[in-house]
């Protein structure tokens, strides 16, 4: 071995300079689960000065062992990196260019931050669980001239977490609504990171069931079972109403126009797979009174349909005071009797008796009825 290279190693081993807070060894995101083999972690060095070598003892927690230790590109000569397991279970890691035969060719560690070593770690099935602490101990950093600081220990967090089961929750919504905000439950070990949840259903998706897919996302746990949920889309409520209509006895039946309340996504009655039936027992000659308008029979893939029945009001026609469907002298007599205070008539009869439409019932109305009966006028 070159005597100059040997002297560098000796200097590294003997450094006792005071602590410099700007120098730091670290392992980030050290999270592993029992039974996991050869998981990769990086050891980083943030250094205040430029160094040519280093030594430290790496202490992991119970059940964790190092499989490999590989130098990064920051170390100019990878073959100069060694690691050995010690009797206390720690790993002594040393980097010094001891094979270089020319002291003038020894290179510094490049840069002042970033990865210096990549290790792979195995966790036994019996590895201790929890938020634990590992240590870099007996840390020594060396410049080319052999000077440099030493540190008793630098701690870093180790998390050993049990297997987890992450289950997307189930949801139900009606057709046409936006999807809810999906959530999940966690069983077993704590989850580090956030999974992604997605569902192919949109506001226009038809009634049915859709998988709620849950995936790794930013989760860094090693052993996680992801279980899908289900979004159930149910029919949206739709009300079909007939409304209220009025006609005079003897007039043609009105055309019933239905109204719809509850369509989604700008849809219309055209999406109904079966159009509604509208029925009414009244006809053109039906006597004055109220007749139900019944709506039924509509069908739709995405709607739960209910109905509001309507009413057809048949009124006495002008001049037909007694509501028998014809205008005769008897109707004129009833008007005269009403004027004389001998009888009372209903609201429907009042409308029929007011032939001239001046909102009052007088002898003139009786006269108009008689003229109609004589064929001299028409209503």
C-alpha cells in the first residue's frame, strides 16, 4: 500500500475535531415492513467542506440487515468503499482511496450534498414494529490533508410498519348527480402517503354499479392490500303531472299537456322508453262537474317515475242554466226566478245564466236565452 494513502486512512480513524453542524449523514424515508427483502435506501451526506474520505458505524434496529452497500457517483473510486458487520450488529462503512498508488491522484468526494451510498435492507418477519431510531456513530470525515471533524452519533428515524389493508368506501348516488368525494379506511399498519381513488362513472353514466378503484398513489408502505369499493347509481325521481283544465259542456275535450319535473343532464321526455298514458272519463257531452285526469304507464332507464293526476272541470255552457246539455225556455224561466229571488243557483249555473258576460244576471240574460231558443241568435 502506498504510504501516503495509508496515512490518509490513519488520519480518518483518528479524527477528533469538534462537531460542525453543517455536516450531516442521513437516510430519508426509511420505512419497511417485516418480511420485505432487499429494499433500497440512500445514505446522503451534506458537508460544509470538501472531503476525500469518511468512516462511520451504521446501527439499524432489531431484525434489519444490510445486503448490499454500493457507492454513488459522488465517490470517485467505488472500489475504495468497504463495509463489515461488527460483533454488536452494526455495520462499519469506510471510504478511502487506499488503492491509489499516487497520493497526487486521490480525488475528493464530489459536491457538498446528495447520495454517497445506496444500501439494500432486509426486514425479518420478527422485525420490531414502530417509529424507531437508527444511528450513525463514530463518524469521521477527512480532507486530503487528513484533517476533518468527528461526531459521536447522528440519529435518523426508522419506521417498521405492519401490513395494511386499504379499502375504498362504498357510495350511492342518483343518476345525474356528481360523484361524491371518495374516501377509504385503513386496517393494520399505519399508512404513509395517500392512495389515489378513481371511478369511471360521470353524471351521465346510466343506472348501475361502478368500481371505485384505489391504487398506491404516494403511499410508500411495502405491504398494502388495496380493495375496491362500489359506486351504485340509482334512478333519479321524475314526476309527471297532468294539470287542471276547464271546458264548457258540449265543447271538445282539451288536449292534455303533461309537465315533467326531475329530468337530469338537460334531458327531455324523449329519453323515456315508454311515453305516459293520459286518460279521463269525461267526453264532449259530459255533464258539468270535475273529472280526474289520470297519468300512468311511463318507463325510463334512469328515472323512478311518480305521477300527479290532474282535473278536468266541465262548466255549464252559456244559457244552459239547468245543465241538461240543451238550452230551452226552462233555462230562461230559471233566470227569471233567480232575479225574482225565488230560487238560488250554484256557481256553475251563475256562469251559464250570465249570457251577456257582464258579471250580473238580469232580465236581459233571460231575453237572450229566449232569442236563442227562437233561433234568432247564437252563442
